[in-house]
């Protein structure tokens, strides 16, 4: 059977692209070897947020007295926490199944491999079929990256998938890597009661964030009893015996830490193996498929989106790329994606959200800048919520008032960052943010106050 479009992979890039294609009148099929929704819905964004919500509720219980509430006997039922997370993920995957039916998209189960002549070979447990289309999108995603000195065995040295479904809560854990994945799991397990040591090779945790945000998160992590080792690396892990002996080189020398589990969260690598790229002649570089701004590869009719191409490996990036790709394919004139206006979020407590240039990057680009910063400790809503850790930091071009970047750490900031994304998209200036009335009392007032502080007009600081 011939299609207008075949999409390989049903993650947030693939299934969104398929739906948009169907909306535009294309006869569409999607090839998926596992659960619909890909890593994000099944083993990433969604189930981790369910785990983190359980941790947040448990944290509230432990500090209920701070809110004038007496609670006794609260304890974590770890298997029940894991089950809730899996139930949430299953529900979301079923939601994607519904969307496929609603949009008349054919779901073909199996491993997809591109072939010459705009064909896809689908291998379902050894049974191979070949389908063809006018266009093919590869949305094959990525997986946990393995390091030679951290060979994952799935039991003692684990990746993010195993970290979501451990049969029991470990008493101690070493988390290697403090990006979003590592930091979120470190926070989750530390809050649930595991003794966590977080190891980061770079000088700061969450190293892609503004340095002041990184320092604040490190303070918050230490406040909940986590050990944080920056400028450090794991040399080796001895898994003989009951637990793990982790040899770490830090600023003060070498030490060995005993723990039950080591979680490797040192990034991701793309799923480019055995998908037919070499056979078709599709160009790659440094483990990524090369595309133009509309996600066309060097071979006409073959496209790629999401984690397997350059750009931030984020679900919302993959979705946006999928829509742009399909609209261009359909003869529309979409605007290329501005990768400097992509929000990044880390769902620790406090949360982190950012977009655009850091202060250091803005200076390196040659901008003369104005920086406005407003602490949560001065926010009435943050005080009332008992969430005074954090701040909002805004960076403006001193000459034109352009919003160059925003860096937020604190309660609910992942829900607030979109204001700045829209402001930057609309080329709003700092004064326009400052003069836009924000509701009181809200956390979002801190954005207005940070803009005011940059221009010497702050009221509540």
C-alpha cells in the first residue's frame, strides 16, 4: 500500500508530525517498534513528572507542620509510587492510540528501516514487510548514553529506564551527571529517603544553565541532605558483592563511595544503527542526521526530526520540528525554528526554566546588557506558599531593550517561562514587560519586578 507519508517513530516528534500530516490531507502511516508515544510518554517526560509529583507530596507531608497542619504516620510506599507513574504513562500512551484512530493514521508495529526508492522495511519479530510513500520522516529518537567506565548492567549500574521502575527504594545511590535527567532523579530519590551523591564533571550542576541558577540549585540540593561533587568524575565502579564501590576523583583527590545503585545520566545517543542510512546514502555527522532548516536530508523525500538531528533534545523541539517539516512538505511556507528561543525546563524542587542567552553568553556575543533579578524571598505569593528559594533573572540588550534571556529557579517557574518565550517571539522590550500589569499575588509578578529592577524601577526590593 502506498502512502503520502510514513513516519518512523511515534515519540512527540513522530506522532505530532503524523497528526499534522493527516490534518493537511496526507494519507499517513506511523511505524513503531514499541509503545506509542515513544520515550517521552512512556519512559521520559511524563512518568518522571509523576514520580516527581509523588516526591513533592511526600515533601509536603514531611513539612506539614510548617503550614500549621499536624500529620502523623506518613511514609512512602515506593512500589505504589512507581505503579502510579506507570499508570500515568500507560494512560498517555492510550491517548496517542486514540489520536491515531481519530486522525485515520495507520499504525504499523515493528522496527522501521529506510530503503532506496522511498520505501520502509518493517521487521515485526522476524516477519518483514515493505511499504512505500512519497515522503518518509525518521523520528527515531535516542537512548541513554553508556560510558566505558560505567557499563550499564540494568541492576547495579542503571540508566533512566531502570531508575523509573526499581522494585524497591535503594538506601544509597550515586547519580553520575547533573543535567536535567540526573538532577531530577537525584532530587526524587533524595526526597524519598535515599542517600544520594550527585557527581558532575563540570564546575557547576545543570551546567547548561546560568551560573547563578546552578549555584542556587546546588544550595537547595545540599539543604535536603544530598552530597554534591562538582569538578568530579567516576573512575571506576566495582560491582562485586552486594553493592557498588564507586571510585571518584574530585577536587580534593580520590575517594571511594559505597552505594546500592549507580545511575548513569551522562546524556543520550541517537538511534541511528541499522535504520538504513548508509544504504540510502543519507548523510550524518557526529551521530546526527544532517538536514536543512525544514528537516530535508540530502536525499529527496527523506526527512529527519527530533533527537536524531541537531538542536536541543527536547520533546517540544521535536514536536515543533515535526509540524514545520510536514507543513513545508505540504507546500506551505512555515517559518524555520529559532533554536535560541527554545525554553528548557528541569523539574527539580526548586524548578528551573530558561530561554535565550545566559549572562555570560550575552557578553561573549558582544551585547551591552542590563540585568534584572528579583528573589522569591521578596515575593508575597512565594512566602505564602512556603517556597522562598529561588529568583527570576532577566537579561536585556541595553541599547534596544530586547529580551536576550531569562533564567528562573523557584516554585512554578516551568509554568512561567512561556511568557518570556512569547515576549521574545514578539520582539517585546524590557519596558513593555515592566509596563504590563501582572496579577497580585502571583509568582509571575517576579518577572515584572525583575524587569523593573533592570531599569531601576523595582518597587518591592
